[in-house]
C-alpha cells in the first residue's frame, strides 16, 4: 500500500506535469478523406459556415463532399450538424452511423458522441466528446462542434473552457462562437472584446458586423446594434440575417409597427430563405402582436404560420406554433384546443427525429401546466406534471429535464411551496416564466439578494421568444407604475443598459 | 450570426442566455473501485473524513476543487455543510487524505490514476477514465439526484 505522503508527492508532480502533457497532444484530428477534392471542399465548408456565416453555401459544399465520397462518415456527421433541414439532419446522422466502419478511431468517437446525444444517452455522449477533445484539443472542427453542442445544452462555462484551452484565438469562426458563449453568460465585456477581434480578422466580411449587432442587442444596446446591422448590409446587401436582425431589434425596442414593416421588407427581398429561417422570422413577426396585446392579430399570424409549416411537412414547427398560440390565449378552452393540435402535429411525426419529437411533447406538456394553473385546474396540473415526470424519467435530455422542472416548479409555486419550488425553477433558469417565479420564491423564502439578482436579470433580458413577450415587457412597465411591487421595482431601478 | 443549426431549429425553445445556471456534479472514482452506489449519508461521511477506507479495504483519498471557487458552492452546501473558510481549515487539518486540485481535468487525472481516490466534477467534464458513482441509486442525469442545483 502506498503511504499518503507518497501519494501526495506523486499527485503534486502529476498535477504539475499536466501542462507539459497538453503540449504533447495532437494538432488536427486526422480525417478519412480519400481525395484532395473532398479535402478542399471540407476547408471551404469550414470557412463558409464558421467564419462567414454562409450556412446555405456551406451545406451545399458538404452535400457535394459526401456525394463524391459517400463512405466519408465524418463528412455525413458534419453535414448532420450544420444542416438546416430536419429531415437531412436525421438522414445524415443515420448515414454517419451506418458508415462509421469506414472511419478512423477518432472519427468513430465523434460519431458515437452525436449518436448517443441523439439517443438521449447523455453521459456516454459527454465522455465521447471529452475523449476525442482530450486527444485533439486544438482541432478546429472538434472545438467548433463541441462548443456549439455545449451551447445547445446551455453549458456555457464548459464551452468557454474548451475554447480557452484550444488556443485557437485566430480562428474567426471560433472567436465568433466564443463571443456568443460569453454573451450568453452575460459577460458582455469579454464578448465585445472577442467581437472586436472577429471584426479585425474579417474586416470586409458582413458576418462579424452581424454578430456584433446581435450581441449588442442581447446587452440592450439597440440603436448601436442597428448601426452594426446596417454596416453588415453595406458590406453585403444580400446578407439576409442582418436585414431580419434590424426587424428583430425594432421588436425588442417595442416598436412593433416598424418591426413588422422591416420583416415584410426582408421577406420580400429574400424570397428564397431556408424553411427554418423563414419559420423563425415569421414567428418573430407574429410575436409583434403579442407585444401589442392584439390577440386577433397574433392568432391570424400564428395560424398562417402553422398552416405553412403543415404544408411543408415540418411537424415540429407546426406543433411549436400551436404551442406558442396556446400560451397567450385568455380562454382555457381555446388554449387546450391549440395544445391538442400541437400534440396531433407531433404524433404525425413528419421530418422529425425521435428526440426532437420527445422534446416538443415535453414543451407542450409544460405549456399545458401553465394553462391549467391559469385556469385554476389542479387536476390537470397534477396529471400533466405526472406525464412530464414520466417523460423525464425515461430520458436524460436537457430540454425535457428543463420542461419538467419548470412545470413542477410552477406547480409548487402555485401551491405556495416556495422552498421546494426553488430547486426545480433553478433547473429551468433560461425560461422567463420560471425566472419570474424563482424571483418570487427567493423573496418569499427570505433570499432577498437572490431575488434582486434574478429580477435584474429578467429586466435585462432581450430574447425573441414568446415567453419573453409574455413576461418581460410587463415587468419593465413596473418602472413607470407607482403601485408596482416595491421589491420588484427596486430591482428594476438598478437596471442599466 | 452564429452558424449552428440547433440554435435555429430550437431557437424558440432553448437558445436563451444563461440566466440562472443549475449545476450537475458527478462523484467519480477510479475504474478499479467496485463501489457503484453510495447513499447520501455515506457520501457525506466519506467527504467529511469519517470513512477512511472503501469496502475493499483501499484507503480513501479525496480530491476537491478550491473551496473558494464557485464550482464548490454546491458541494459545500450539500456535502460539507460548511462555509468556504471552514472547508479550507478542514482540508488543511486533514492533509494528506484530502487534496485540492485546480481544475476538473486535474481532479479526473488524479482520480483515474490513484486507487481509492474519489472526486467531484462537473457532469460535462466527465471522461471514460473514471467511474461515475450513483447517489441514492441515481445518476447525475436523473431527476432527484443530490448534486444538482444552483
């Protein structure tokens, strides 16, 4: 048996030698590309997707690459990850997995990682990701895939650590990714520094200006954000993201009429958008009516969007649209009718993977809990939470987990069980509805500093979701309302943009 | 523009900033350690240096992050029930059976190469070089797991 002191000395030496080990780790992960042409296409896709924000072009390039080499499993995996078409995401993941026998050992680990993630097997997905990252911490594709996946999982700290460890500070695409990571962590000074760097690396490219604008908007600097979007459009008038970005910014500024005009102009100018992009911005345009409390206008816009999604066989988008409609309804029956339509769309199952269908089902149940609480129907609250618990029990998916915790936290808050509610609401801390309840729960249990912090975060939130439209404007209006809750107002007063 | 398809696909659901981030921590041991599950009480005894050996007789070596770091807040609250300063003194008093590491990677390296070592890391730092120990029969990804929270 080793003595403790021997162990201690050995361990200290071990920890000290850690940095030396890093230096010995490899540079780029080898890829099983057979031809120089496909290798060149891969580089092209990298520059287009990660640096220049030209997703459609990058996707086209990757389609070409896998057409030339259909057995290039890692090529299929990259396409699966960057594709904007749900059906293609599903089919390319299948292709990657089916062809993994042609891939090298490291590529196989990457494919395992995403296959496990798709199968709700989170721990094996994480260990596979870390295994391959440990071997190739400086590989740009790996760092890009990992930081992007972690952002999807809302694991921003881990994403930032991987970026910092990569040392890839001159890769424009990774600088861009890192800036968004820090912005999501509300560390805006770091995000702005990275944006300055991104602009300096690609001064003649619109994407850095577009990203800068979006991050400025997240921080609440609307006017400057619009300036940056306009600079991006001067560089490249076809950079559609910036045109829609201007509309999104007017929406968050509370100028709904101008926002709608800008959306109309953008849709007219860019008629050949990808379906998911089109649906995203149609949703934002429909949301303008919620900000105006115009239920009729919102219903008309969302219904048209649901029908469009249905016609395109995008069942998740259709379900999501009906779910969002249910959220702002004032009549319980109407909300339940819309949720039934959402559930029916998910059941149809067109162009959606099993994991995405389960995630959407969880979101619908979570909304059902909100509707039931609003109606004071505790039987429906209980049954919906129970169904959601069952769904969460059989998965280790972050989104399903958050939906369950948000729903249970809402249920417990409704019953004034604030102490029990806190742990669950914290697990759904990205949702404005949960955030608002969390602030109340903190305050009711005497954790005043936590309540103030949460309220400040909520007041500063600049998200384009329906949840934001339902929660944040009324919270901000507190500033002008003398009868508003004193604690909330006090927190809101501290908000500075 | 951030080119990441999931943010587009689920933009309305998950592409939200980190407002209140709940942590998920994993208890890890070396892969030769046969212990697969601990009760919360056993875990607390282990980390509070009341348990000195594993069931197979190997001595326990605990490796933790700096008690002053934000990564340790949940551990201090749920396992040590101490302030950062109290935990610092406790660790000093129990050297060398408790070791402080400066990162999750360092915890993992130490645990994977020292028989009897046990540590706590962020779920997303996990590697295949260690075993994840269940607490009260639950893995970190399961509802009701002890080491989850803000």
